[in-house]
């Protein structure tokens, strides 16, 4: 009995525990996003659904057959006046003759087979191109999700690092406030100086809380990108300051043709050309074969199941040739419209190629500048931390006035912010360049 309670308790505990995902690097985050991101998952599902277009278009080129039955009630049958002399009447008189019976039942089978239909064959190529465009759109979405993941991943690490820095800043501010409180009790400083020190302490604490809020928001947004439930725990084990900087000088240059956004526009240009060709093919004739076999019964009353009554057989087979002569200018208008859409697609391709070239150049220039500045920022950051410690010791020993310490502290804050921002810029742009070069 005890074992049963123990097992039940373990099951309840396991059910209430949150799932935990540990991400060790930005590459792990990118792989997780590409696999689980809801937008990408939906895009892949949509691709599977759109593949059914192949079957729909292929069906228009295959024979089709159908069974049919019709029941007709002719409530007003046609009547013809016939000279009465034909039926033994007097000359000059007419008799009414009714043609047909009121109840008709028809059952049959019909087969149609296309022989020549060039527009329908062009539709097959258009469907394949549409599916290719869907694949290219998925690649564009994957590129956007990867870029967002890279930015948000590093922003999360940066805010976590900022929390650690401001925790140390608050500890220094607390120490300074304790020293100031002791000196105020002894009458060594004025209340104004103590209040200024307390103000710095409160401001530092508030900035720490703001960074903690930003970190929680970034982590929540990162969970959404990675396709994780909000209740799950996400742990980023990487320390940004410990990651080495890759040498991208030997990396292959990313041309505009390598970007999925440009590939998508190229596919749209190809689709516009195919649609223009299809509009031209509508001027071609179509040829199809057909066959129909029916049996028909005509009755004065509804007694179609009577085996003594006759059924009549009708069979027909033939070819149908269609050649468009005049459509009110519709075909000419559609061709002109398709031609204009092709020009628009080509202009969008040229613009997207220039835009991607400019964007990639900007990312590379930003990365190179950030790498050049990072070493200087790191040295300045280390020096500013040392200066704060030295200034605190001097203020405690009475060698520094508060204003002197505050100047050093403010310089340290500025150095800390520049270092964190530049460190994040280095690895954000490094990751984006790696994504675009396929590394």
C-alpha cells in the first residue's frame, strides 16, 4: 500500500514539475527555433496542404467519367395541329396531336477525355512554380526567425550580464551609504551629501529592477520564438563575455543571389512569365473526345419498374473541337495585364537585390566596427571597475570628496553600458553573418 501511495505521489509531482530546456549556445537556439517555431511549423503544414494542387491540375488532363440519372415531368407537352383528312376526317378540319409522354426517366454513363489542351498543361508548370514559391517563402520566414532569435538571444544574455553588473553597483552603493550614514551620525558630512548618496543608491536599485524586468520579457519572447510553452523553464548556460570571436575575414562573401528574399523574387518573376505564356496559350484550340450511353423510359404514369414496358437505348461518341474566335477583348486585356505584372515583378527583384546588398554590407560594417571597438571597450570597462574600487577606498579613508567619487562612478556606468552594448553588437552581427553565409 505504501508503494502505491509513493508511486502516486511521484506521478503527481512529475505532472506539476515544469519542463526545462537548456540552451548552451546561439547555434542551439537557432536549431530549436527552426524546428519548433510555430510560424515555421505552420508554414510546413501549409506546404503539405498545397501539394494537393498537383492532383487537382493533373485531373484536368485525365479522362473523367460520371453516372447520371434524370427524372423529368413534362407538365405541358407540345401540341401540333394536323389536317384531319390524314386521320379520316373532313377536309379543312384539324386535329390536335400531343407529342411525347409526361414522365421521363433517363439513366446513363458519360466519359470525357482531353486530347489537346495546352493551357491545362501550362497550369501544371504554374502549380509547380507556386509550390517552389511556397518553399522560398518558408526560407524567407526561416531567415527572419533566425535573425530575430539571434538578436533576442543576445539581448537576453546582455540584460542578464547587466543584472550582474548592477548588482555589484548596488553593493558598492550600499557600502557607500553605510559609510555616509556613519559619518552623518558623527557630524562629519552634511545631510545634503548623505541624501545625494542615498539617491544614487536608490537609482542603482531601480535600474537593477528594470534590467530584471527586461530580462524576464526577453526570456518570455525568446520562448515564443523557440516554440516553448510560457510555463516551461528556459536556461541559457552561455556567458557572453566568455565566447570567442570568430574570424570572419575568410568567410565567403554573401551576394544578393544567396539571400532567400532575392530567390523568392526570382521565383515570382518566373511565375509571372509562366502566367504570361499561359494567357497566350488560351488562343490555341482544344480538342476532346467524349462518349455517352443512356437508357430512357417514357410513361403516362409512374410505373418505371414494370418489366413489360420498353426502355430505349441511346449511345453517342465523338470529338469536340473548340477554337476561340472573339472574347470581347478579354484575352488581349489579360495578356497586357500579365505583361505589366511581369515588369512589376522584375522591378521588385532589382530593388530586393539592391536592398539585400545594402543590408548585408551594413551588417558586415557594423560587425567590423564593433570588433575594432570591443578591445578598447573591454579595457575601459576593466579600468573603470578598478577606478570605482580605488575611489571607494579613498572616499572611505577621507582622501576623496563625494563629488570626486561620483564622477568616477558615472564614468564607470558609461563604460559598462558601452561595453555591454558593443559586446552584444559583435555577437549579434557575427551570428547574422554566419547565418547568411551558411556557417
